[in-house]
C-alpha cells in the first residue's frame, strides 16, 4: 500500500507535529477566578506541612503527616491507623462522586481551575510570560536565531521552572516527615537518600509536565476527559459558542459596518483562540481539548464591549438552553440549570458518604483487641489433669497517652489466665496492664481450665479502659480440649 505523501512528493509522518501555543494575556472575571484558585491551592500545598497541631507529648505536632515509619496518617485532630484504611477509601469515593457532581453541573470546571496539572501549567505560563513577554513577543523570540539574548532568556525561564519543580518536590516530602527537622537535614546533607531522590523525580516530572508538555497531558495522557465526555448531557454547563448569534462572521469590524448583507456578532478576531491554553477554536463546537477555563469568554466579552455588542457570544450555557435561546427565548438563569435531580442525587450520595464517615469517626473506639490461638500445640495437659491453651493477644492503644486497662475472660467456667511475664503464680480471670501511647502491644497469655468439657468451648476476651474515658473491645475465641478417645 502506498504511503501518503505531502505536497511536493515528501512522505507524510505518522503523527502531526505539535503546534506551538503561546496564550495571550487576558483579564476578566474568569481570569481573576483562576488567579484566586491558583493562589489558594498553591498556598494550601506549600504551607500545610508547616502547620502545627498539639496532640500531646506522645504524638507528632505536625498538623498533616503521613507517618510511614509508624504507619499512621495524621490530619489535624484525626488519626488514621492501617486497619482503618476504609476511611481513605471513603475519601476516594467522596472525591470521585464530587467530580461526578462538578462535571454534571459545570462540565470540566475541575480541569479548568483546580486540577494540579492546570494549576502548575498556569504558573509556568505566567513565568514564561514574565521572562519572554506576551504572545507576540514570544512568537518573535521563537523565530529569532539563537544569540546571547535568547540564550539568556531561555536559561532564566527554564531555571525558574526547575526551581518551581524543586520547591514542589520539596514540599511533597515534607508531608512524610517533620517539616522543620527534614528541612534542616536537607540543607546540611544528612537526609536519607530517598528524600533527595524523591525531590529529583518530582522536580523532573513537574518541569516536564507543567513546562514542556502542558496541554498534551490533558489531551493525551489524562483519562478524565474521556470519562467526562460520557457524563455530560444537554443540561450540563459548558463553554459554548452561540453560532446562531455569531454566524456568519464578518472578518473585521469595518466589513461588518460596510457590508450590505446581514452578519453575525463574531468578527473573526481570533481573540478566543489566542488566549486558549490548549490552542483550540471554541467556535468549532465542544472538543476534547477544551478544559472549560473560560478565558475565551473573557476575551470575547472584551471584544463585544469594544464593538458595542452584548456580551455572551461565548458563554457558559447548556445545549438545551442554547436551543431555546436560538429560538428567541430569554437566557435561562444558571440556578435553574444547577438545581436538577441529577445534581441532588450526586450531592445526596456525596453527603451520605461524608456523614457515614463522620459518624464512624465519632463512634470508633480508641482501644482495640485481637486474639490469635496457638495452633501447635492446641492444648497441653498439666499434672493436675487440667488443660492449658496459649494465645497471642494484641492490644492497640490509639490514644496519644498511656492507658491502664483490664484484660479479662468471660465464660469458660473455672478458667484462669496469666501472661508470660508474671507467671502462673499471678493467674486469675483479670489482668491489669498499661499500654504505651499510640502503640500496639503483644502479650503471650496462657489460659488454664478443667479437663472436662466441650472439645471447642467458646469464651470471650474483654479489654476495658480504667481511666475516665470509657472504651472497651471484645473478641470471641475458643478453648481447645482433646476429642473423645484421645
């Protein structure tokens, strides 16, 4: 089969070359909203590891900390243990349902304003604009031959990008250790190698994804645009070009004023394309590359104001409302678009998961008990004819303070227990123990009971806190005896 060829007989490549995109600076309500969200999200990311939270003398005082060494996750007053990973799963479910809620109401607003890829790409674009100038200056610089001035600008720009990437990687590792202590060790060269390696990897990925690849991450690498495309319907708000109002285009103000034929409001100024961070033409309809950042709305509104036309040629609108507006009906208020059954369904599900997690957090016990029966041997016959079983008991104190507890057995008539430290002389139906703060302690216990009885007699271990905050847990196990005839 013949290969396709370009005009002139040259063979065409398999993939199209990425076009150069130089977004133009724009001001407007959506641009100011993006500024505000970028400042807030970056501040949260960079500042959070440095916040302090007093948990007492036995726990770290960093407000948000992923303590991998001790397998804990601290979030202000909340502490998550490994066996409580279902809370993390619940947060992921809430995040997913939240994305569904946002998408079904305002389209890809997450992608346009709060996605980390968008936030850091926007930051890198501002750095590039500060160093190289606005759109026209960047185009001229791109076409200019390499010389001292161009090389200097490139060095400053890429150096600033690498610095942002390094700060980003540094901020990330502060979530996994005490931030002030780790910062000091980073500068004096005593941090673990994994810390420097993590900063290096995140510096590289932030630099590449935010500075070099930019919109390609959103278009080709991210799966969310494909998922969102299946979730949008005729009543979802999206950035829309109202073609019934803008067409046919006049290709300039003078032609629109001088022409005898009726023309639309669009003067084909290309302002909407020039400000788009993904380089698309919104007038071609909904597209996968559109992240609904609404900068094209700001650009078009400015042009409409200059030529004396009403704003909203490009606007947030639903397909259903666009049809009604094209037929002559007045624009539908946004609140009517947002308040619909699908929105309430997603919000109700999101709220239900949140309330369930809140209730579970409030009702959870801070004292936990796990019991494992020894399998070999199952039982030991003592000289007086009684039997002895051995158990491994784990006591978990989830408080940031030591706790005195009582460990007792319920059921098993005639049964007594002792631990390996006190010996059989301290045998009884209740033991008093002290559990260290924020620790899991393992105890080797022996239980003695009469030799007569069922082969597998159930009984219960019960642990109770002896301080002023009631907490308890219980776990059923069994006492093994030989089968009949043994």
